[in-house]
C-alpha cells in the first residue's frame, strides 16, 4: 500500500511538471507571436525621414518594451497570484490591437503603434515565470519557457514569411494575422498554468518561499547583495544586447549571407541551438546544492564567452561557414542567457535564503538590458557607420564576449569574498 502511494505521488509530480512545461512554452510563444512577427518583414521600400524604416520600427518597439521592464520592477515583483490571469490576457490583447493599428495607420505613424505594442509585452515573462520559480525542478520548467527565446522567435517569423509568400499577405497586416493564429493557444496555456500553481513543502525547503517584494525589501536586497548582483547584471545586459540585435535582424543577416528567400533557415538553424542549450540548462535540476549550481552556471558562461570570441574570429577568417557560425554563435549566446533564466538568478536567490522573488532580479537586469539594446540600435542607425549588419554583429559579439568573460571571473571572486566575510551567510549555506 505504501509503495503504491509513493508511485502515485511520483506520477502526479511528473504529470504536473510536464503540464507546467507545456503551459509555459505555449504561453510565451503566444506572446512572441504578438511581439516578434513583424520582424519577418523587411520594409525595404520605405524609409522614415531618411532613416532605415525597419530599424525605426524595432527601436520604437524596444523603447516600449524597455519602459515595460522598468514598470515591471515594481509591478511584477509585487504581483499577487490572483491577478496574473487578468493581466496576462489584458496585456497581450492590447499588444494585438496595436498590431491591427500598425496595419492601417499611415506609414509615418506606424512606429507609434509599435511603441505601444511593446509597452505591455515586457511584463509577460515575469508573470509566466512567477508560476514556475521557486520549485525543486525550476531549471527544467524554465528551460521549457526559455525554449521560446530560441525556437519560437524563429518559428513565428517563419509563419509570417509563409503568410506573405504563400498567401500574398501584405507586410503590414501579416503581424496581426500571425498573432491571431497563436492567440487561442495563448488562452489555453493560461488555463494550464493556473491548474498547477501550488508549490510543495519540498519546493519551499529547497528553494525558499517566493513572496511579493515591496520597495523596502527590494532596497534591503540591494544593500546586502548588491555588489555581486551588479556583476550579474552587467553580464546579463551584454547578453541581452547581442542576443536582441541578432534576433531582431536575423532576416537581414541571412539576406547578406546569400540566403534570401529561404525562410526555413530562420527556424532550422535555431533548432540545434535550442536542443543543445535546453538539454544543458535542464541538467541543472540535478545539482541540488544551490552554491554549486550557481557556480556551474557562471563557469559555463565563461566557456561560452570564450567560444563566441573564438568562433566569430574563425568566421571572419572564413575558417567556418555562415551556417556553422550562426549555430555555434547562437549556442554561445543563448546558453548563458538561458542559464540566467533557468539557474543563475534562481540559485542566487536560493543560496542567499532570501525571501523574495526572481521577478525583481530579472526586471532590474532586463530593464537595463533593453536600455543597452536601444542604445546599440540608435548607435547603428545614427552614427553614420557604413558597417554591414553581419560585420556589426561580429564586432559587437567579440567586444561583449571579452567584457563578459572578465566580469564573470570578477563576480565569482566577489561572491567568494562575500561568503568568507559573512558568518551569517556561511551558516545559511551550511544549513
């Protein structure tokens, strides 16, 4: 009888994990259809008062998305569970309506529609993450959520390209129609997430209780752990800048590399990236010790920094093909980026035994990350540089890789000093 009970509990736990993984993946994929589908268009026949039209659209949306991240520092970190569903549906619906406006507004007002499209969407990740953080298998759950960063962003753009090529859908209505196709899946995914909200006692014992953080709690965290957190934020900001630039203009990169008119490449080259990155990230669930898991996350990030520097140099020397460069460079960028979502921030909070939520850490880093992303876009567009999209990406990748490598090493050193000088933290780690 006892053994049957144990089997039933284990089976229920596995079912709950799979349910949450699928729900998180589909929910964020639905959001990506609202945010990323417009990137399938090139808008090459237009300009905006002398500036590249697509770049202006991207900057407009990212500005809204960036502001959303700053709002999310307070809103997401203080969000109570009973309000999640209402906010998820409302925010995504508003973003879709802005895509509808984008289709019909005059060309000079379309960037305004994209600004308001991005404005609500930056808070979706934190709301979805709040369902899965603080669990004994958060790495596995967050890996499923993070799969959308790699696979879904390419998939929704591929759907947009198919709509234009196979059904002669115009560039401006394509984003709304793509989002509309994914919206029923988005609604179903919210029901899936709400079905598995409760954390077990084992979750609480291993990862600490996750609760809303008011302004006093946020300031206390920064006072006590700010030095190490700043190092993590710097790395995350640079990863966001490079990953976002690569993602926003991947259609242009492939066009320059001679693969224009092959929409399947946008998805197919991202599939091996997604598989490799997510398998590695999901294995973090096997490391029970929070300190060791956090350190391994940083070690892997260091290895990835070295890899993207080396493989980009090889691509510039024509030692590897564009396809291999995009795949290996994608792995080197996405693995540490996803480790921050799956392991690094999650285990950092857990090893500190700090009662709060990962949403605050993410939204502080994300707000600054997208500020950096906007800065890079503005520099690329307004500096009068004649560098091609591909060359700009290679330069950005190598510079960021070197800085991230140095900051990762420094962060590990600062954490070691912090633990050594804090008897209270040593007690927490040994308890």
